[in-house]
């Protein structure tokens, strides 16, 4: 029995839906794209509001703090700055600040950061993964280059805030990690205990985005 003319459109639509479903199953799940995860946004680091603080043990006793004031680079994010995807950070060695000019010059000498030969310290992330059970906290792997030597490191990075509007936004993150300076060839004072090998860093990052 032939279907009535009135039913033909409904039959055709049903066949099209079935073909689409079969094609989708055969093709497998569609991979996620940037749009699926949220539009990518790149924040340019604000050098006025970024700094890299470091801590090292002095003479086997107290913890000595210093910082670098010139931090530049970028942060790639999704979710309007709330979810990081990549970090690219550069630090100017000559921006070191210990509060004592004579010590600053010493730390820029060949025994330490050797500023004339290696003017920057850089970090480029290779992976960013959320830490389970800790909202806004991420485990970040990447390559740190210091004194011309590049080594992989692990860092914990926490979202500190996002503020702004659809035209302009600010996003902030804080990174905390520890390195052995001897791994990068900075060995002065390690053997005799004058200066510790482990250096703890706390890096404050604040970036700007505009439409």
C-alpha cells in the first residue's frame, strides 16, 4: 500500500533524522574545541603589578627574601580569565631588589645571576591541569630557563581574582614553587652552607585584556 501524499513529508523527515544519527554514531564523539571550552582570552602581564619574590636560607639560620620587580609576558585563559591554559613569563635580572644596593650588585655578578651574560629568567608552561578538590588551583608544568640552562619544573598556581567588564578585564594568579639553584649552575655557598640550595619562589601575576 503506497503512503498518502500528506504523509510523505513526515516520512522524509524521519529518514533524514535516522541517517544523521547513524552518521554521528559511526563518526564517534566530536573532539572538544576552544569554543567548547570557552573562548580563549590572552591577558598581557601588567609589569607594575607583577613581581617575583624569592627566599633562600642564609648561613644555615634565617630565611632571606628578595624580589624581581620587572615581570612581563602573557597568560592564555578560558572562562573569561578564570581558567588558565598557558603561561609565558619573563623576568629581568637587573630588576633584582633586596633593599640593599651593594647586595643587588653582588647577586647580579657571575657568582649568582650573571646579569651581563644572562639578562632574563624565563618560564613557559607545557601543561596546566586543575588540582582535584581545590577550586581555582592548578598544577602547572613548564620549562624554566636560568643562567642559560633550561629545566622542567612543577608549580602550583592559584587564581586570585578576575574583575572587569565585557570590554576590559583584569585577571590575577599566584605561583608557588621551589627549585635547586645548583641545578642551574648557581653553586656559590652551597658546599659550605653559606647560602641554601633550595630557593622558594612566590610569583604574583596580574594581566590585562581588552576587547
